[in-house]
C-alpha cells in the first residue's frame, strides 16, 4: 500500500481544524443563548414576585380601609342606640322587658325567650340584672347574698371581747378556764362546750361561742379573776345587735372582788378607761410589765397618792421605749401624774396623759416637787428611799426555814375535779409548762394526781435565780377566785417524790 503524501496529510489536518473551530463557535453561541434565556427567566420571576407583592399590599390596604369604615359605622350605630336608650329612659322606659318594647309585630304580654348568651329581652353579651337567669345557668341570686350577710352578722353576734388577759396566756388555757367557769355556775349544761374558738392578742382576746344565747350568758363572766388579773368581757366594737342585760361576775356569783381592786374596772366604759390610763416614757428594755406596775404602784402607796389600800395600777402594757399603765380610778390616775421624772434603773420616767385623752387638763407637779414638799414638811413620806429606789420584787419563801432551791411549789391552782379527766390533765400540764417557761429554763414539771401532793404543782428550774423569778411572777395571783401560793421546795424531797407538807 502506498503511504499518504505529506500534502494530503496537511490538507486533511486543515479540514479537521476548520471543523473543530466551527464546532467550538457553535457551542459558544449556544452557551450565550442559554445564559441569555436564563437571565430572561430570572428577570421574569423577579417581576412576577414584585407584582404579587404589590397585589398583596393593595389587598391589605383595601382590607384595612373596609375595617375602619365598618368600625365607623358600628360606632355610629352604638351612639344611635345609646341616644335611643337615654331618650327611652327619660320617657320612663329602660331596657326592653316586654314584647311591646321590642318593636312592631311582636304580640304584647308574651314572655320573650332567653337569647343565647343573654337573658330574656337582652342583647347577647349583656350582663343580666340581679336575679335574672341566663342560658348558661348563671344565677345572681339576691337570697344567696342575703344569706352570706346573715351568716357574717350571726358570727359577730356570737363573738365576745376579753380584755386584760395576762401576758403569755394561751388560747387553750383561756378557753378551758372560761368554759369551766360557765359550767360551774350553770350558764351552760355540765357537758357543754359553749366556747368554740379563741384568738389571743397581746393584752386581749376574742372568743366565739356556739350560739347567740351562750354569748348573751357569757357576758356575766365580766370581772372574773384569772391569773391575778380581772378579765373584761364585753361585746366587740362591731356588734350592732340589741343590748342584753348582764351582771358582773361578782354580782352573778356573790364573790367579792380581790383586795385592792376597784369595781370601776369591770363597770368602766371606753371613755372612762381613757381617763384612767397614763403614758410612761423613757422605759428601758429590761423593764418588764410586772416591774413597772410594782415600782410605780409602790411609789404611789408610799407617798400617799392612793385613795385605798393596795396597788392602784391594775394593768401595764410595755412597747419598746414606752408603756401604758391603767389605774383603778380617775382620781388615782390624776394623782399618778406627780410621778413624772421619777428615777428608775438609771433613767427618769416620763409620766403623762396619752394622746387620745380629751378630758380637762389636770394640774400636777413632778417627782421633784413631791420630794421638795416632803423636805419642807408639807408631805409626810413613809419611806423616801424605798419610793425612789424601789427594786423589782424579791421572791420570799412562804414557809419559814425553807432555803432557796431550784424547785418551786404552787398551791391553790387546781382542784380534784381538774385532775380526773386525762385530756384535761394533759392540757393543764402543757399550759403550765408554756406559762412557767417564761421565767427561766424549766427542767421538769410534776402535777400529782393523788396522794399528799394532789392539786399541787411542782416546777424544777435550772437555777435558783429562775425559781426566784417564777415565785415573784406567780405569788399572789388569783386563779378561779383562789389566791396562788408560790414558795421554794426542798429539792431532796422533790427527788424522792415526797410532796407532803
């Protein structure tokens, strides 16, 4: 075979090269056409999206315009209805309550059905008048409100105020004492519990009785002695019922008042009590109610400012740097104003009328004036040093020859009847523990239920000083009309359970 000539090879290569260039040129044209078509499609999509966005904006604008126009028409209709309603009210009408009020074509005298969501003759969504039943079953019943008000008033009529409660009195102890007192004097059956609840505050309490009849009878407890205090039993200030005639405890039982207690305490009105109260300023934290009461009362007795024997101060309330004392008569309250500036425990006490006092101004001097009159012979003092430097009361043993010990013996607080019931015995034990723990650390308490120590209470404190505080705080108190005796008890006999006298 003859090989191709060089010229033939060159000619073939030229032809192939020309075809390749033509092919590449066609591909370039196709690529440009493709990119141009793609750009055109992209522009068309962008225009379509812009058109849709403009159409949505126009649709929103039209909807807002229709809503504003509808709201405007609704407000005009509401104003028109309000005007029609007020014109109807001025003519003596009101809300439509019969078919004649609802428009023409509705026969008169025919009860109207309850409109869903409203009442008879009411627009849906309107609040029905009182006593109207709605389709939802709501009933605004006047009788229910009346019953609730009656129940609240009944509770007020069954409540009583108990004033002058000793500090530290527990609710259980006060309820037990008052219930027992009502049973003993036949103000209720022997097995009844007339007092159901008790709320204690610092110097007073409120008790709730089982019935109004029991509350009326319990008013006769006014003036009953309790832990050295005279309880004030009366209606609360919010009571608006009829006046119920009652007696004081002393009139009802025939028992006399404790020595040194004036009958004005149980017979006093609120205004009269203000006239017997005095403000005491510049007190210090270590001054307790019993310390102030004993110091000021003793000072008045020793300089002749009392009108009868005994401590003239019946109550004392300490609050921070001041206190209030209540005296047994208005005259002794006026006399006590002369104690102003009396020195006590490193400070001079300010004694004056409280801010709520509205009576006439009482002429008086100061403690310096009392001493000046004594020095000039105008006033005879029984014991100047005792009046000016009288310390807090010191406990003294009731029996001669008994040395101070940490054990205290209490007499005349209980009876055999108090020890029979287990539940009542446990209540007495717990209440006595709470009360007597205020004087110091109480290690043990024993209340024998039988034997020589029955009806006695024995308190074992951590120190002799705590026992002395307990004797000073408890001696001389009255419990259910009985005067309590407090004395030291031999600790060896106590350890051997020998409680005999």
